[in-house]
C-alpha cells in the first residue's frame, strides 16, 4: 500500500480567517479556548504571542489583536471539505485526526501519471480551499501522517519500509499522540526520539506509560495492522459558515460565500458530477420589527451544469448585486442536491461547436443573473410563413440540466447556418417605400432586385391575411435588404413596396 498524508497545521486559524474580510489579512489574529491562546498567525507571532499563553497576556502584547473563539464544528467542516477534494483522486480516504487526512493512492498512481503528478493535481484542487498543506508519502498510514507533521524535514516521499523506519528513528517522540501527552516524563528519562523509545523494554514502557503508545509505534513502523474507516460522501451537500462580524453589504456576504462555493465544488468533484443548481441562505440579525424577514434565500440555477468556482461565484455576485439585504447577515448556509453526473471537459486547442455553445450558455446565465429571468428572452420558431409571426420571445431558461432548451438551442445555432434568403434583423413594422418605374426606392435611390419573388400567402384563418412577394435587393451602398410588394393590385396612391429587414 502507498499512503499520502495531508497535514493542515493552521486549519483552525484558516477556518476562522475565512469568516473575516480582506481588511483583516495583515492584522494579528489568534484563537482562544478556555482563556488560553490555541493558534496564532504570523502577525501575532511577531508581537510575541504564542499558543498556550493567557488571553489577557496576549491582549497586553498587542492592542490590535483580533481574537476568535476556537470551534471544533467549524474546523470539522473545513477538514471535511479537504477530504471531499481528496475523494476525487481515490475512494480510500480517511481522517487521521482533526488536522490530517490520509489517502491510499497505490491504485491511483497509474491513472494520474505517478505520485508526483498526483500530488501536483491534488495541490491545485486544494488551492481554492485556502489551506496551507504539508504532505508526505510512505508505505504505512501512520508513518505518512507522522512525517507530514514533522516540521524538521520529515515531509516528502519515503520509497520503502526500511527507509521509512530509518527516517522515523530520528523523529521526536511527541509526534505520537500518547508521546505528546507523556512528553515531560519521556524527556526526563532521556527518550527524545522514536529510536530511543524502541530500545526500551516493551513491558516497562507499557506499564509506565500505556499500551496505546506501543500500538501507535508498531503501526507507524508497519509491524501491526492499521485498519481505517473510509470517508463516505453525503447524497446532498449542506454546509454553513458563521460570520465573525455581521455583513452589512452583499460584497461581505460574497466573501464568505466564496468559501462555501469552494467546498461545494470539492464535493461535486468527488462525485464526478457538475452543479446544476444551489441555494444560499443568509441568516439575518434579529430585529425588533416584525416586518424584517429572518433570512434571505437565493436559488441559482445553471443553464448548463458547471464545476468552475469562478463561474459560480460570478453568477452569485450578479444575483447579490440585485438585492438589498433586509438586515445584516450573521450566518451563511449553502445547500445543493441537484447534480448532473458527467466527466470533466476535454481540453481543446481550437474552438469546437461544444465550446462555442458553452460560451453562449454562460453568457445567457450571466445576463439572467444580472437582469433577472423575466428580462432575458430567446426567439422560438413558430409554424407560420409570415415573418412577423414566425417567431416569438420566450424565457431564455425553462429547465435545469444538461438537456435544457437553451442548451439545445445554442448547439443547434452553432451546428447550422441561418438560411441565406432570410435576414436576421427584421424591422418591428414593415417600412413603406416609394417607387419609381415600378422599382422600390430606399433613401431616394432605386434598389436593384437580385432574387425573387418568394411568394407568401397565409393568415386567412386568423383575420390578418398576407399575400406578398418577397425580394432580396441591393442598395446603393451595396448592402442587402429584404423587401416585399403586395401580390394583389392596390388602389391608386397606396403604397405597394415595403422594407421588411436587412442582412447583416
């Protein structure tokens, strides 16, 4: 077996920082639990603040210190997103502790082109989650986890079991869970490394400390089985993020929602699917006015399922720009249960009909998000020979999924060219034209008839009959226009020629 460990040393702090705005990036930040500091960022460390000191001492060292409460639930949600991202590379993913995810990747190496390529792809997938990741590969699960946690050069790739045991011999005892709990006693006995511990009588170690210490030691060295429970993906996606400060603007809401969207993409990627729709719930600050809604819900439906966090964030930004928050937002929840199972799109050197249709669909999605569904329409063909009645405007999106009408219409538009004898640009109403020597005039100059007539006679069933002969004509500036004349004789002084449209 071949194990890859992902250790996130600043997971708690990074999960808390996800609730802050951009203005807090350079500010000293620390987490506190039971009135003691548990994690600090680089700016806080420069002020002399270290994990373990009291809260009052930390505030005395820096008046600008931003303190947040450590939350196991928040950390678990962040770690779960990392596990979901890892499931896109192997089904054998397990949680080692609150900061480490383990992947059994032996069966995946050939698929991804080797361990180096897999680690590179995994790093790119984890990047949107915003975590610093230390990774190590080893033949045993616990051995890989210990090397990933080792700050003094333990990370990297260990090719075989003898090499792993040699590297672990120089690792500090506190890397083991029980070893950290008994660190003072072990150090007092002169046991600093795992090699020192292995040289001691096992019965004495078990009696003085615990059997658990020896069990972890044996599992790390591959001398005892190490069964694991695999992470299972939920059928529907649900995650929440409690904001540190209330969000008064939609831009602040979008900052927190970007974190939830990154988790959504990780979950959908693990299911080898794309997102068809998702719902964002914004929980507002309670107000005394009964008219204030407790929450605002935004549902985003995609014309074409996607797995691009930037695209999903763009659609959400356009929708948020159209609303006014009823009250400051305190908590965000993201829900998704509509997925379309599909593999990742193939990379293309040159544009194809598929990529062109996708570009048109994304344009429609963005217009719908910015202007509203009722403001974006498309033309639908109608079985009528009269040009002014041959199409009608319908909503640009009528369903969700890969087989939506707009998706089919976009692909059909790319696949087939428009008939050359019908212009795309039709006038709202036919424009009357004067004539000279039986030829129509446009801007006072005669038109040259190139083709026609195309006879249309319809509409007797609805009381608006049309009996016309259509021609393609060339104007003085060489542009092409579409004109028609009445097939039936007209009275003297009545207009006989009309301009119906122009060719682009």
